[in-house]
């Protein structure tokens, strides 16, 4: 399948400092992808380069096989047929909702603009709010209007820059799912940048984890969690801790709680020092379990409680207990390890 958006080996700078180096990605028609990473990793700069707001100093950007960015040339944003949804919504306060949504429809008559605007408002579930002004709407409602405005000109793709960061946690979860459904139902391609992995996983078919201007791993959410290719990715995605281990054989690692059998063969030599990633779902509460853990922290999560547990060795692990298994800080509980999928990295210090 021919990529709708292809970014190849681009470099971006700001005031002489390199922000992005040798970054490549491609997005197929109808795909929803996310750039995920901490603040300052370059994800918003990458999105702005795709949108045409930032020049590139190396590489190329192509949209529908048309070269839109190269060193010394940047096709203006309005000619790229991309919709943009900003973090602060960027709605015009003096315009009604309908006027905001129809603002970019320059080649349509007044009647056509009204018709398109109402169609887009129906798509985002805001058809009853066309006569209102932005200040009369909640943050979630304003975000839906911003999405409707971006969809109205029928762009090739939608770019979303931290679109839910100003909303509360529950609204962010709900809107992430709703926006995915809207875009998928209409077959619209989307690229979102976010620092929130829950948002990225809820919306993205594929997610690129970024650090220091590079994509460390471009993969499905499932693989990023279960098959992290890099220690930073393993640490950044999900929750977990690293436990020291010693290689006994290509698929056997000795740890403080026994020998762990890996489901793959590692190429480290015998006695190599490694670190094993332990997710909360690897550590199970078991009244008959062979390990003892002292509860040092707890976080109630509704159906589950996340416990931080200190083992006899002094190491700390995380575990999710069913919510009815309610223990107090300081309690000793029995555990067992159930590591279905071993993720290990060479120890560097």
C-alpha cells in the first residue's frame, strides 16, 4: 500500500540546536498513528514539520506522493490538505460554533458552508450546539468543535497536537475512544502527538516512542508493552521495575526469586549481568506463594489495587491485586511469580 504521508530522514532545528535527527515514518491511508514521548523529545516539532509550520534541514516529507518539504523548500500549510487540531482548540471566540466549523470552507457558497458545518457537527455529536459560542461550551465540547472544523474541508489527514491535555482524566479517556471511532468510521488518516500512553494506546494503530528527536520503536501498542526493543521504551511504557539477573544459558536467567526460563534465546554469554522487566501482572498474590512481600505503598484503582511490595532481599516490585484483597501498608503477603513473557536487557552499570 502506498503511504499517504512519508517522512524520510528529516532533521529539524531551533535556534541552531538540532531537535529532530534522522526521523522517518510512513502512514498508510486510513491508519491512526501516534508519536509518544516525554516533553522535549521532538514529537510536536515533527508534527509541525508535517503540517508545514517548520522547515526541515535534511530529508524529505511527501504527502500523496507529492514532495511538500525538503531543505530550502516548504509548501505552505494551507496547500497540504491537512486538518489540524491544536492543544488549545484555537476556536474564534466571537464566532458561533457553526461559523467556527465553516470558517475554512472558502470555496463553498454560504448555503453549502452551513450544510457542511451541520453535517460535521452531527458527526461529532454536537448538532444541537451550532448557535452557541465557544465560551458557552465545556472543554470536551470545544474539542469536538475543533475536530469538526478540522474535518470540514475533507482533508487528506488530521493532525492532532496533544488534543486532550487540557481535559480531566475521564474526559480524556472518553474523547480518545470517541475520536478514534469518528476517524475510523470515516476512513480518515490521523497523526496524534501525546505524552500520555493511555491516549496513544486508545487511538493509535501504531505508536512511535520518541526520545531525543528519534523514534526508538514504531510498533503496535501490544508489542510496545510486551516486546519493548529498548530499555527506555520498556521503562516508559506501562508500569514495572527491573530486577537483576545472571545468565546461566541462552534462555535461563538466575534471579533472587529463582531461575526464570525465557521464551527466547539471548546471545549473552554465561554469567552476563542483565536486568529483567517485571510488570505488575507478573507478580501474583497467592496465599500459598513461596515469596514474601511487605506492602510499602498502595493505590486503589477500582476493580484492582496496585501494591508496591518490598521483598526479603530489599527489592521492590509492583503487583495488581483484586480489589477485595485489601491489605494495609506494613502487611506481609505471600506472592508467586508468573512471568509468561521475559523481557531482559544487558546491565549497563
